[in-house]
C-alpha cells in the first residue's frame, strides 16, 4: 500500500469531552482510514501510482481520486489542530494577525462559528493565510482543500455530520462552540508562512 493511515497524535479519548473516544475511534479508525484505502485503490491505474506525496495528488488530481486524497489530507490536518493540552488563546504573531484581520479573537471566533454553522451540507471551515499574508475564513464543500485555491491552511473544523453526530446528534452549534477547547495554538502559529509580508511587529524583533 502506498499510503498508510498516519498515527493519531494522541490517545482516542484524549480530546474528551469535546470529542468522545467513540467519535474519534469511528472518525479516525473508519472514516479517515477509508479515505486512505480508497486513495490507494484509485491511484493504481493512474500516473499517480508511484506517487508518495499525498499533497501532489491533492494538488493535481480530479474526481473521485481528488475527493479521497483530499479527505485523507484534510483529516490528518484536522487531528493535528488539536492537543489534549490545547485551548486558551493564540499568542504571538498569530494573535496579532487575528486581531488585525478580524478585529479581535472573539470577533474571529464568532465569524468562524457563523461560517461553520451555516455551511450547507458537508464540508470544512478553514482559517487560511493568503499570499499577501492576510488571514481569512475559508469554507470548502465536501472534500475541497484550500491548497487548490493557493491558500495556506492554518486551522480547520470538520463540519461533516460524522465529526459530531455520535456526540451531539444534530446540534452542530454545540460541536462548533466546543471546537476551541482543544485547539493547539502553537501548532497553528507554526503554520504561518508570510508574516514578513504582512508587516507584523513580531518579524522585526
Ligand atoms: Mn471527517
């Protein structure tokens, strides 16, 4: 098999009560695993068959292969957005950028929550960095991935029903409100690329 399910960076119960052990077991062990398995099947008869870099497939494939490869990529990214010791507030460059581009951390959270609760059907709500270094909230439908739109992903919330249905049933808003409780802000900050272009103070200290 070309691609294998990347290890979960914590135990399956480590994000409780935000995500129950059962949710993580199904979401990671069944859904995420199936996207990897499907990607492996679908590349067999294509020019991607020897490709070892999932990102290349996400950037250059289409149709069913793109959907499965992007979902595999998106889920690995999603798990790495959290830490059992996460939560609290961003600091440093990311905190500055959020304040500059959204007004305040609270305004950012409100806008992100509105995007997450109003996205119709399945998809993802991303915090991304543009080429000019500005942050924006970027919703994508189904499997779509911001790399295809030239955006640098910083953070993501999976709003497919499978992400919250076992714990919250139809109450997506509750899931979105608790999303912040386990965010690994240091990992999010480390994903920023263009803070120099942005002229933030932290680049020059
Ligand atoms: Mn998912």
